[in-house]
C-alpha cells in the first residue's frame, strides 16, 4: 500500500531540488546523506574484495587468484573498509546529521568546511579507486617499509595520496564537531546534559584532530623515501624501518577508537531509549569516552611486539594496553546496569545494541590476549588477530552503525523501515558474523597465518565454515539495503518521536526542517530523563 | 567561545617583519651549522633552532600569545601529544641496545 507522503510541510529534503542543491549544500543533514552515499559505495567495493578473499580460501590450494592478486585483494579490502567506510561511517553520516540537532543547534559551526570535508573524502576516494582499477596495491593497509618504499611495484603512491587527502576530511570533520560542541549548544544544554552520542563523537573528534596529522606526515615521509630515496626508513641510508611502524600505529591504533567510540555513543542512546531509563553512571560513561581517546594513544607498540622493537618498550606498551580495558569495561557494565529493572523492548536498534555489547566484549577480551607479550608471539600475524579486530570493527563498529541507522532512519527520512524484515536481518547478520569470524580465532590459535591464500589441508573445514558465514553475512547486509530503499516510498510515515525517546532530535519533526527547529529549544531536563517523561505521561494520561 | 579581545591585539606590520627576519636568520644559521662537524650536537642545534622558529610562528603569526585560555590549551594539547609520540617511541630506540640482538 502506498502511503501519502507528508508533502505539505517543508523540510530539508524538499526545501530545494536538483543536483546542484545537493552538491553545493551547506546543510549538515544533506551533507550527512552525501557521506552516506559515498561510504555505502565503498562498503560494497570492500565487500566485493572480501567475497573474493573468502571464495579463494574455500580450498587449500591457491586456485582462484595468484599470490600477487591475493595480496592486492586483502589490501584493497582493508583500504576501502577502514579509510573510506568505517572511519567516516558514524561521525560523518550520523554525527553530521544528528550532533547539531542533539545539542539544539541550527547547523555545525563551519558549514562550508563541512561540505569541503565531503569533497576531500570523494577526491581521496577517487585516487584510491583509480589505484584499484589501474592495477591495485599489494602492501597491506599498513604500508610497512621497506616493502612499500623499495620493493612493491603496485600503486602505492596513488593509494597513499588518496588516504592522505581523506585524512584531511577526517581532521576537518573532527575540528567542526569540537568547535560546534563548545560554541553552539542550546540554552540549558550544559556539558553534562549532552547525550552520550555527542560525548562519544567529541572524544572521537579529539582523536581525529590529534592523530590524523601524524598519518599525513608518515605518508609524506613514505613518499619522500619511495620517490626521492631519502634515508628515513632505509637502514642503508641511516633510517630505521621500525620508525615507520611507530608513526603508522601512533595514528592507526587510535583509529580503531575513531571507528568504535561513535558506535558506543549510538549504543548508549539505544539502550537508554529501549529500556526507558537514564544511562546508569552517565558521567562515568561520558568520561570513559574521553579516557579511551587519551589512553588509546599510549598503546600503539602492542602492534610491534615482534617487529624488532625493544623488549623494554614492549613491556611498557603491554602494561599500558591493559588500561584501555578499564573505560571499555565501565561502558559495558554501565549499559548492563541500565537494563536492570528497565522496561525493555526488543526493536531492531536494540537487537543491534545487544549484538554490539556481546561482540565487542569478545573482541575486547581477545585484545587482552594480544596485549600480553608471550601470548602475542604465538598468535602474531595469524587469523586470531584477524578475528579479534573484525569482532571490534565489524562486530562492534558496524553493528553500532547499523543500530544507529535503524534508530534514526525514521528521523532522517520520515519513514519507518519494516520491523519484521529488520529484526530478521539483524539476526542473520549476528549469526553470519559469528560463523564467519569465530572459526578464525581457532584457525589463528592453530597457527594459520593471515595474508596467505595457500594453507595446509587440515585448516579447510574451518575455512569453509568461515566462507559459509560470510555468505550469510552478505545476505544480512543486502536485506537492509533493499528495505531501506523500499521504505523511502512505501514505509509507514514516521511521527516526530516514534520511539518515545527524550533527545532533542525527537522534539523536531521527521524529517527535520531546514534549520532543525522551528524555534531554538531550551533544555530544562537532564539527558535521558525518562523518569520525568513517564511521570508526565501518567499525569496527562 | 570567541574572545572579543583577540581581534584588538593584532601586532603591527613592523613586528611581523622583525619576526620574518628572525626566521630567515635562523634558517641561515641552521644551514651554516649543518656545515660544521659538531658530532651528535648537529641534530641538537638544528632541532633547537627549529623549535624556536616554531614558537615564533605560533606566538606571533598565529596570534597564540593574544589568544584565550582555551586556544592555549589546544596548543598545549598538541605539544603534549607530540611529547607522547617522541617519549614512547624513545622507549624503543633508547633501550633497544640493552639486550643486544640475538646472533650478533
């Protein structure tokens, strides 16, 4: 049945029309949707590479692609997924759309800079895409020297340049968020009334601004050595190859928190909304985001225990790595405590939030295995590591992203998604994810190295299970694509507040007007004040 | 939060020219010192001059000395993060030789 679209009221989607109105928009909501289109493209490109990897690994022989091509497949899978999907995912799409609305602002502090950020991502993505089409890159997403500077004959510079440019997109988005949170909060929106999604994005922005420039510098140094043969990483010229790893991981370990912290913010919103309770220990959850952002910068050397790094440095990094577990655990325990005596409902966003908590916990705890010096030597560069970081980056970050997409879809589009299909796909994704990646923990523990496409025959059963899981997972990802597009035309018209939630984004219409609110909101309640809301409902009722 | 006083404390053109000259002289000194053999101190001198130049640019050209406390905190944060990068990297480079390399 086709439902009549809410055409009478003007909102950000129908206020202006035509390609130009989108490509030159300064509206943070439209820019969020531009990001959505861009990162979805890269998600499916990265997914196509993953599919080829999993099909190749069905058999112990390397009988689908050559070793060189396989090297390119896992490199381009990671480059697409990390730099052009996961890092921009929640901040640039959901953060862009909702951060200003959630603090009662009309837009971000620098709307033009926001549009520039999107163009930078597109330009960076174009360079990397060109490299993929022209022949690909085979260094691994880590670009370790001396392979990347001296030996690789693939498109290292074009890919690295794409990442370099996309990095500035990330920096500018972070800068925009920080300034917006400091200067544009609505009257009454104190720091400790801000939704935890805003806190999480604020902490993420700090990482983007403080860490990403180091990646840019590292890429420039790589360029200078590869093209002009300067002796920075080459020992024959007075350099040190391990220095590259220090510089690379100084950014790239915190980058994991760029991916997962915003998801944690989404989970806080969802858990609170669907258990009708304020988040237990709000201040602890807020500060734990900042603590993760800061501590995340002190642990990078745990990626380098077998690199030739000094054992003493390894001990320091191992010790510090355990500290990150504390704020992460604070979040998990506080979400769980929030559920206690809550009025819980199991709508799709809540299923994703539960998925996040379980999978992130597995990913986090196996991270502790890897932070232990002795254990890490056994599993370094094995599938144990691959499983671990996919539990964080897919089981954690991507689950949070999908949870957020479902949670806020009615607000973004003014339409409801079909709940039954959405629950089914959440379940399919959870099962498919575990079937894909849990066998990889066992494979890694048994000694199967990552980045090889030929493996001993005794590893085949677990690899077949993993590939079967990946097929299930792929179906799980395609279903939401279909019903989200379907819902744009056929979905039930969404009310302003379909979940009965407390945030400011639910106080404005769905979809929101161009300037977010008809009049500037004044905040008089704490965040997640469901107790007052329900008391009011009782009085009115 | 923007500080209305920030706009009123822009330095004169003369002071900018002086800073520019100081930066050019410092660059000349860096080049000259690079031609002397001071052993390990070549690096120390070069980094010291570079640090002074960085401070001049930040304080005068970027107006940090007239900025509000939040801006100064941001600058201090950037320097602190640079210190983290250098310090924790040095836990590797400074201690690598203690155990020696197996086989050598």
